[in-house]
C-alpha cells in the first residue's frame, strides 16, 4: 500500500487516537485458584457474548521430545482429537458441529494447549468432550499414521518455501544443543520412527494437572466455575513428571550458509543468540528492537533498506523468546542482485544502534506505540485466554497488565544503548541466504 502525504498524515492521526483509546481500556480482572490436584485455575468474566472459552496449557512442548523422537509432542497434541476410549474421531467432529463448538489442540516449543470455545448453553456437553480428549485419548493406529503422513507432506511442501528453508537452516546452525534446535513438528527421519505407543507414553508422562494451567474466560460467573467446571477438573489425577536440566549451547563466531534455489528473491536471515522471556532486560530490549526493526514503517531497518533504497518490500528484526534463551533475527527478502547490499545495510544498523544513543523522538514514538497497543493483546475473548495463560506460564505476575506500561515507560536512552551493546553481536552472527546464488554474486 502506498500513501500520499495526506493519507500518511491521516493514518498517523488514526494510529495515535487508536493507541490512546486502547490505553484507556481497563486491564482484565482475574481470579486465581490452585485446585487440590495442583492445577492452576485462572478465571475472568467477560459477558459481552454468550460464549465461554477454556484453554488448558500442559507443560509438554517439543522441548520435551526425546532425542531421535522430535515431533512427538506435536503428534501427541494432534492425536488428542483422533479418537478417545468412548468415541471415534467422526463422532467427536459430529458433536462439535452440532453444538457449533471449536475444539483445538496444538504444541509449541514450550508447551501444548487444548482450547475449547463453546456457547454457554452447551457448556456442560463441551466440558465433557474436553475432558474426554484430554484424559482418555485412544491414539488409534490408523489415524495416527494418517496424521504423521500429513505432517510429512507439509514438511516436504515447506522445502518449496524459501523463507521456511532459511529459518530451519538458521536454527540448526545457531543452536548447537538445546530445546529449540529442531522444528516443533519434527523431521522426516524422526517422524518415520514414531509409533502409537510413543504417543501413549508421552501422554501418560506429561499430561497431568500439577504441571498445567486452566484458563476460563467468558459469559460465566465464579460461582458457575466452582459448580460446573471445578468438579470435572479436580478428578484429573496428578502424576510425577520427570525433570531434566536444560542447557542451551549456541554456535560461536561468524558463519554463513548459502542455499542455492532458482528464485528471484533472496531470503535472508541474519542473527545470533537471544534471551529468555524472564530476562530482566526484556523491556529495554523490546523498546530497542522496536526502533531497530520491530516498528514496521517507522523502524530504522525499514527506513534504510526499503524507504530510502527500495531494496526490500519488508524487513524486520525480533527477539524470539521462550522459557529458555531463543534467538535474535533480522529477516528480509530482496532481489538476488541486491542481497549483498541489504546484508551490509543491516549490519550497519546493528553497529549504529550499539554506538550512538537513539533520539528522543524515536524512544518516545516506540513507547507510545508499545503502551498504546498493549490492550490489543486481550481485546477479544480468545486473545484474553491466551494472554492470561502465558502470563501465568512465564511467571510475569498477576499485575502484569497493570505494570506493563510503567515498565516500558521507564526505559531510558542509556538503557537502550546498554542492552544494544550487551545483546547485539554484529561481529559474530549466523547468516543464511536462500537465493539464486549466481545472480546474488555469492557462489
């Protein structure tokens, strides 16, 4: 989209009005309870629509996949909806369709989640189905194999997506060892080895309430939660979950990976070791990264590479944080012929933000946007469920929504310079280029 001066001015005014409006929205009110089986329950009333949304987070992400069985957490989560001890998959979907209810299961690097969105009038039936797939999955052999084949097909298809090829290569090169080295969905080799018994064992090992969070948001009162939801979840038996130390080892020094493809656009990932969500410098890094490359059209990378020179339609930087240290990345696409120049400009901006303080205009603009847009993270029932669950999981504190603005506002120009010098490494980076290497002059 191209905006003239008047259009750009109107958009800027609209953005500021929107930010101030969102900033005025009240933070969600949350009640927290720990059940007798150590399940953490979070509850927030939201009566604008006659729906209730529940999310069960289980501490069973791909970081718990045994070596050689990468993708096990992912397939276990998918397998929850393939049938239970009481009904087969078609019966589950028929029940969901009849109620107009959604029931989803997924896995990330850190955790798995099962999410139910149901009309309040169908809450009891929805809860019965949720508990059934959560605690009594059958993992039928034929259905599990079909799901594995679907994942294998998706992995094969992703080989034709240069941005995905670049991202996977970057992770393999950066993470020498640790929980985030392999894709959540696994690999061609590891998936071929998975069996139904592996899924059953993983479920028996990790799907327990004492390492889980239940979040309930919607058209429901605390009394109704106590009488209609708690009795079901209190029957979920505890289990002993094995713990093993997590050690992340990053590659050292500078490394470049070139992958030749017959494409017109070079896909580039440049980055290095990052931080965990619990890092005390997270908020200063958030502001710093917004100025560098996270702020869309207002970022330095976008200004230098796209706006001034027209070398890329999009370019961005981000810290990929998790329970454990993740990565810092600059990601961009550009014509093959301009790949070298775009990489050089990216490195120049890394150096610049490490050597000189950002301007007052830049830091104030970043703060206004980050604070003003923050309530958009919980402006729908589904977003609020996810927001509350992650706040609990990452230990951010029950007052996180209230204190976030002050945490961002407190970041100073000196702090931005300090964290840029501490956490950005323009002299020791991993560079992945997926391109027509001859046209890019990088053979």
